[in-house]
């Protein structure tokens, strides 16, 4: 009995030690134990009895994979949940066989694999947590589950460098840790920022698109990239007013990662002020003045669409010389190359008025000198053909000439535009006739034939007057029959004419003598 009691004591002591300190996954010293499906567990008698041998057996399931006749064994419990019995029988050195000692082992099922969600992020953005569905979630950094890095459904990896990071997540249920699931975090490198080109233009000109090189270009109107305004390599801003407009272009790669922004500016320059121009007028045949303007970098055009450039600079010599109205367009260009709105300048070349009609005049020295007369209304009279010496204005021109000679004057007409016509030459001829006709006094006796008066000279015709004032002409030509018959002295005045001019008179006397009165004959 003592030996038997001794044996029983040793067996229970071994079972106690086995259940309290050695059997893996044991949480208490109860003969009722739990393990997880799929686990491989060691069992042993501790301390073993020297000289004893042991015989292990399983009831219901599990497989002893080694040491079935030693003081320690390893059991693979398999994957089938259930309640199984571990039995051990000790035979001591004396050959005494003890009672079987048993432990009821409940094999709990493993939880199903948790569902983990892999994450991706772009470098520089917020790195999302990895997540898993389940209870008592544990995160590991290695596939062997030796390095635990976190617990809970959300796991902040702390990674912020480009790369692919793999973690392994498990779920524990009833003390059993399920199979691990790999969960990845991939931090993508961001693509390089696109190359963008700044643009400039002038107000009212065509506004160019902004351009950027890269793939999946996105345009924003603010540096915080919250206001998207366009996509694609070309971006039409829609801006038309003068100003500086800044936009920001990014490129997005196949991973959805957006690059840093590249700024691009569109500057619409204000136009310079239009130049100040002066219209010009001229008369046909006179010097044609240049058109002038004030401003810098002046360009002249002959058309309103500014396609036909005809000159540059502040003055423009048009080269026009025909009557007409010629219109030109002047612009100024600033340092930005912007051309102003046009200023319109006209050159009007007026037609000359028709030359006036004026008749030549003749007069005689000592006679009335007639005025020269023009058919125009704004006539100017000159004494020289180069029209530098004005001697009179108006329709009538009194020359003031009195001496014999031929005097030439030039008369022009000026119209409302101030244009002076071609000159019409007009002559005033003052003829001189200073020679006297030659005439001789004649006489006769009463009752005799009365001789005619005769005159000779250089003139072509003669006029006879009976008064010294030459107011009473009594005959023409030579000879002149006076018609006198009575005794008396008759005085006449004869002139001769040439070129319409009458000479001074020559006095001619006709004397009719009385016959002598013979007295009576007396005889002494």
C-alpha cells in the first residue's frame, strides 16, 4: 500500500506540475484545459520519477508526434474542434503501474481570417491607417508573427517614406489567434512638377492659352490648389482685361499622385495711349506738308485694319500730290510691344479754283485809264509772274499808270480753302500820240471858190472841230469842206488819230476876204 500510495503521489504531483507550469496555452491548473485548433502543444511530467516509464494516449483526436513512452510528448491537435482526453500511465522502477491520469482538452476553433484593408498614399499627403475587421486584432511586421507592432482595428504605421510596407494582421477569439492576413501600405513617389510657360499679350489682342508639359495636367487658380479651373496641357484662361493672372499646374500619375504645383502667369498689358495727330491741308501744286504725331515708336498705316504700313516716326511724308482726301492711321508701340488704338489723320489736297477771266485794256496818254477787271470774286493782282508782289485785290484793279507803255499784271482767284488759282496775265497798254497834224491856213476872196482845209500826218484819220475845247466836231478826214461862204475869219482845230488815240489839235484858219469897195470915180 505504501508503494501504491507513493506511486499515486508521484503521478498526481507530475500531473499537477504538468497542468500548472508546463502545458502550453494553459491558463490554470484545472484538469480541464483548452487549446486552439491547429496548435502543436508540448506535455510533460515534471519532475519525472527516476526509473519510471510512461505511456501516453489520446482519446477522440489529436496526434502524438513524439515521446509517447517518455515523460514528455508533443501533440498536434489538428484543426477539428472538439473535447479530447490526454491520458498517461506511469510504471515505476519497481514495475508497479499507476492509475491513469487524464486531462480533458477542449480544442477551440480558430477564428476566421480577419479582413484587412490595404492602403495607398502619395508622398507628402496624409498617410492613412491600416484597418482590419475583427476583435482582438493584432498587427505584426513579419510573416512569422514574431514582431508585434500594434493592436486594434486601426493601425498607424508611422511610415512617411516612399516604399511598399507589408504588415500581418490576426484576430484572436476565445484565446485563439487566427491566421494572419497580409495588409500593405504603399507610399507612392509624387511625379515631377510640370514645366509651364508664362504668356503675355496686349489688351484687345488674342489671348494665348497657358501651356504645361506633363500627363494629366490640372490647373488651379490658387496656390492652395482648392479651386480647379481646367485640365489638359492647354488652358484657356478666359481673361480679357489688363492685369497679371497667376495659375498653378500639376501633373497626376497613374497612382493618382499629384505633383507639386508649377505657377504660370498670364500678363495682359494695357495699351499705350493713342498718339496725338494733326490733320493737314494743302492746295494742289503747292508743297505738301508731312503728317505729324506726338508719341513714341509711331507707326503709320494707310488702312484701318493696319495691314498696310507706310511709315514710321513722328512725321509721315505721304508722297501724295493729286487732289483728294487721304486718310492715315497712326499708332504708338510701348516697351511691351503693345500697339495703341489708332489715331486718324487726314491730308486733304484741295483743287485749285479756275483761273479768272480778265480782258486786256488799252488807253491813251492823257485819256481816261480804265481799271483792269477780273471775273473772280476773291481776286489778287500781282505785278510779277512769280506772284511775289501783290499790287491789288478785288474784282477791279486801278493800276495808277498814266505814261505810255505796256503794263502786264497777273490776276488769281482764291477759293474758300485759301487755294490760289493759276494766274491770268492781263495787259494795260497806254498809247502815246504826241505828233500834230500838218495843216495850212487858207484864204480866198468873197465870191470866189472857198478852198477845203487839208491836213496830213502819221495818223490814219482826222477830226475837225470849230472850238478849241474840241467839243463840237464839224468834219472828218482830209480835205474838209467848211461850207463857209461869208466874209470872215474862221478858225478850226484838226486832230489826227492812231491806235484809238487822238493827237493834240492844229489850228487852221480860213479867211474869206471882203471884196474891195471901189469909190466913185471922181475926176479931178
